[in-house]
């Protein structure tokens, strides 16, 4: 090989070497890129598997939450008025001791129940609830003071055994429960918020139907429906029944969602003995049902029906009810049949800084008259002239510091007529009250 060819050969070898080196480098880079892509694909597959597992877990959790919400909603629909009350209080192991009440100032017109403007303990009660065995619970309360009890003597309130979830015997929760003892009469719904801590106003509606009476009650929930039925003594003795005829009351409720609530109630007081019981257990018009017949009357009764509805929104609610009462007795000298109609509508709206405003209008009509006390003097209007019509319009303002302390004030206009054509126009009410519980 001559020198000229030698000089050309080695540059060619060097160039080929460089090309071969670049090719090896490129091949290595391609191999690294392929490996990186493979690793990324594996990581992506693992991430997708983890996301799928998390998605399945989230779906399962969502189903559990929805199930709990549905169960809670069903319990709320019936438990708020049927199951053992949960009122807070002091816990001693499994025993819960608490109290609630109201301290008030009242002033009415000259014919009202507080014509001289007075301070008073409006309510004071202590209560105790405790488990007895498995799903059996005890609840009892002592009333130290109530608005209706002007003598301030101690009274027994509710006291019962609650046999919850009897329907577990056939594999269903909440469908069938039993309560026995002194229990509230399950007619209408106003009695559910009658206590001072629960009532947005101070007074109640003119009709103001409620009672506590010994007996047996069944209640439960079936989907969006709930029910309660009670058989009780029905008379005003409070301990002993002097007739074999019992009071029967019941209510069916429907809650399509959290905003709407509907119910229908029915009741008969059963025959009430005039001599030994005198009055019904059921409270009506700030008094009771009593005989309006002659002295020859030995028994009377009242049949009732009522419809209730409530619409709720984020800052308040409107609730209304209307009902009918048919009264009759066995007076041999005259027919004393009475048909009574009543209604009420209430609106509550929350305001800033824990304040709220409330108003309620209610009225009772009774052709030929029945005893309706209202805000009037009890002795004058329960045993005196019968009332044919009485209405009340209440307006109030309150501050709910928490669910255990409320300050509220109310002014109520009240008027009506009696069977003689006389006016009831001196019963307007002003009051302020602080209600509490613990």
C-alpha cells in the first residue's frame, strides 16, 4: 500500500468507527427509552388498579352512608314522636338524669289568666331514662311545676317501659315497638313541641290538644310511613278507670323527603263517667272535654279527627293543622250534640345572630258553644258560659343561644264570643320566658 493510499485508509477507518460508535450509542438510548416506556406502562397499570380498588371502596362507603342516612331518616320520622326521648342530661353509666323548664313573666287583660302581671316558674320537670335489658328501656318524669298546675304540687308525668325493635323477631328493625305505662296520647302533633324548650312561642294554639294517660301503645316505621296507635283509659281520674270503654288514638305519618311531612290522626275518648271522672284525659282549649248536659247525664264522649302538614326550608318552616270534634252524651232530657272545628297555622323564620321570628294564628268554632278557656280566667270560662268562637294571633321574637337555652317574647291578640253574644276581648297576652334543659 503506497503512502497516498495509507493516508486515505485511516481517515475512512476513523469515520467508520465514529459512525459505529454513534450507532451503538443510539441503540443504547433506544434500549433505555424502551425500558422507560415499559416501566411507565407498568406504573400506569398499577395506578389504574389502585384507582379501581379505591373507586370500589368509595362506592361501598357511599352505599353504607346512604343506608345509614335512610335508616336515620326513617328513625327520625317516627322516633321524634314515638321512641324513648333523648333529652341530654347527666349520665351515670347507662342512667341518664336531666331536667328542663321555663322562667317567665306574664301579663294579660282583665279577663285573662294573669291580670296582675306576674313572675312565675312556668315549667319545671326532672326526668330519668335507663336501659333495663337488651332493647327494653325505662323512662319517667316528675312535673314540679306546669302552667296548668297553679298549686305547685308534684305530679307524675310520663312513666313507661319501652320495648324497642320487637320486629327483630322477624328480621326487621323499627317496624314494631311497644310502650306501656303513662304515655302521651298520640293524637295530632302540637303536643310534640308543647314544652317550653321546644315551642318557638310561649302560648299554644287555641285548641291545644294533648294528654298523658295510662295505657299501651304500638309504633313503628315502614319505609317513608310511620304509625302509632294507643289504647288508654280516657278519663280524667289519672289512676283508675270507671268505665270499660277505652280511649283509642292513632296517627299515620308520611315523609316523602326531608322538606315535607304529612299526618292524619283519629281518636275517641271513649265514654267518660261524669260522676267519678268528670273530665276527659284529653286537654282541649286550655281545659278538658266535660259534660255539657243536665245533671241527669252520666256519660259523655268526644270523637276527633285531624290532619297536619309541615314544609321546611333551610331557615325555617311552616306548619298547619285542622280538625273536627264531635261531642255527645246520654242526657235523657235533651240532645247536646256539638260539632266543633279548629285550625292553626304557624310560621318560623331564622334571623342572623341566632335570632328567629315566629307567628301563629289559630281558631275554634263551636255552634251552640263548648267550654273553651283559651287565655281567659279558668273558673269563668270552663264552668261558665259556653264559647261559640275563639281566635288567637301570636307574634314573637326569640334567641336560641343553643338547643338547651332559649329566650323568647310574645304578644298575642285574642277575641271571641259566647253563646249569649257576649264578647271576649280582654284576654290579650304579653309574655317573656327563658327556657332551658340539661
